[in-house]
C-alpha cells in the first residue's frame, strides 16, 4: 500500500468533529458477499479500479459498466482474465431507461453489494472546455457538466439503493475533485466544472443524511483522486509537476486504501486520496 495514505480519517458526529486512527471499515463477514461495482470502467481511473478490485481475493463478482456499444479492448481483456468474476454491463448514466436496467440488474443480485464506485465525469469535450472567464460560460455547456458530473451520480445512487435491505452495510463513493471545494477556491476559473463538482458534493452530503435513517450502515463519500494521467487531465498537464501526476494504477490503489478504511462514521465526508478531509 502507498505509505502516504494516512490511517487517520475525520469522524463526524452531531455537534462535534474528531479524528480516530486505524479505521477498519470492513463489512462484517456475515453480511459481505464480495460484490463490487465500478461505474465507468472503460478507461482511466475506472479501469484501474476495476483491475485492482478484480485481483482482490475478496471480490466474488465485479460489475463494470461501459457506455453502450463502446466497451474498450482493455475492459474486454479484463473480463477474459477473470472469467466468472468480471461482468461488463452497458450503461448510459444520463438515460432513464438505462438507469432502470441498472436498477433491475443490481436488484437481481442476492444480498446487494459491498462497494460501488462512480467514476464517470466530464471536464472537456470538443467545444466544451473549462472557462477562463465569465464571458466564456455557455448555458448548454454548463447544463451538460451538471448532467454528467452531478445529476448522473445521484441517479445512479438511486438505482443502486432501490433494492437494498435497510440494515445492509455498503459503501458508495464517487470521484469528485478538489476544485469542487468552495473553501479551497483561490484561483477561480473553470466555472462549470467547479460548480458541478460542488453540486455533486452537496448531493452526496444530503444523501448521506437521508441514509442515516434509511440505511444506517451506509458509507457515502466523495473522493478526490489527485491529478491522474488520463484523457481528462491530458490537455492540462503541461504545468503539473511530474511528481504530482499519478498513474491510474497508483491512484486506484490509494482510493481503495481509503475505501478500506472508511465506514458509516465517515459517511457524508469529502476525502482526499491520502485520507485527509477536504473543506466543502
């Protein structure tokens, strides 16, 4: 494991905040079934997470989603390398019918799931680019960023939680971004991406509050993966210190380490790849 990942995570309770070392957020063996899900496993961090989870002895079934008709060769190879464990599933996170199919599929898995990670995100695509000024903000681009980065993860969570038993422990994590922190916004710019990730954080925080009574053993967290060498960050890597540009494999290892450590006492937190809390 990466030695830089901390073993101290913030634990929030009503009216107080404290830290505790060595969180052991493992699902009790009598309720764990080894089922994991990675939404957006076709490439980048999602594919690296899928590879890492497929190698874990505790993983009995790994559902990996990809866009319809767009399964990558790498994901197909992962399926061949782990027959009977890795199970690709076509999913468009913006379409109701596709989300309904996800709900039905996951509802058919006896005992639910242990871990689900949503990795789908959008920063740039063709004419849609991060805005450097207010003058560059376009309503259609802002709406698209919110659709992919904030609304889609919430709708995926609704599909996943629809059939779970109330007392079933599970973890649901999404990839957020440091730039989504309002408190950490010192440079400005990137209006749409910043705001959509801030909205995602608020959605997850609100969901975690609902789950206090609906699913009291749920762990709902937003994770900042660090700057990773993927297609999403590629156009913006020129001024990044190479020591701070991480491979997808290294990022996946760190994120899974954090997810191993968190439990329901961490639900509703925004957590850095090293286990430290990030200001909202």
